[in-house]
C-alpha cells in the first residue's frame, strides 16, 4: 500500500476505535505509519481524510451488503424485493455498526462546516447511481427513471432506518409493513402536482 491507502486504513481503524471527536491527525498518522505531513499532502486536511475514509468504509460495508440483497432479488416482484431489503437492513447495520455510528458523527461535523460537504454529497449521488444500476440489473422491467426513483427511496429509507436502528434496533418496522404502505400509496389517487 502507498501512503494514501495507509492513511485511509489508519483513519478507519482509529475512527472505529475512538470515534471522530477523539481522533487526532497524529493518531491517524501513527496508525498508518506515515508522517503527519502526509495527511495534508494527500487529503488537504484531517477532516477531508476522515470523510473519504468513512465514505469508502460505508461503500464497501453497507453499500456492498445492500447491493448483494438487491441483486439477489432478481426474479421476485418489486414489492417482495423491497420487503426483503427492508428486512435484511438490521443485519447489514449490525455488521457495520461502528462505521454507521462514525458516519453519523461525521455527517453532523460536515453539516456544521458546509465547506467539507462536497465529498459527502458526491458519495450520496454515487450511491444513488450505483443503486439504480443494480435495480436495472435485478428488475429489467423498470425503466431508467423508475430505477432512479426506487434507488432514491431505498437510499432514503436505508439512511433513516440506520439512525433508527442505532437508537433502538428492536423497534424497526418490518419489510412487509413498509411494503404494504408503499402498495397503499401506489393505489392512492394522485393529487395535483406542483
């Protein structure tokens, strides 16, 4: 690995062990086995390194796990696939609890300093695109617009359920309950569009 990859791995390790608030640039450099100056050279700041490390950790943790569930839903109805994903999310969250918690902490930090939000915004947009691509593979009956809409719904629900899971993992709605709500909404008459 090079210094950049070592720093990303070191940042993930220290953040998971201590949380973002207690993580220093010195801690990350020591864990990575590189000089403190390498953080500025490769990332510009510790905060930028932390954001990139967490985006990568969640993409390869939660993102990959969700992608597998979506791709495995090939051949099932969209509502059944939706219910299955919602039912699998608690397992995904449990496997990635520390990264999920650190990501929430980092999101609050970014919201307090919007100049750091570009990387996070780009990661969210990439998450939507990747989810839509996987939905088109698993459910070719969707057109691109529909896949993008479903991807956004999945992404929003995954984010919000992740927070609710951190608060009380035993009190999340079941996938069948959420699927029933979506079905009821799809049968409701549309009101005027603005």
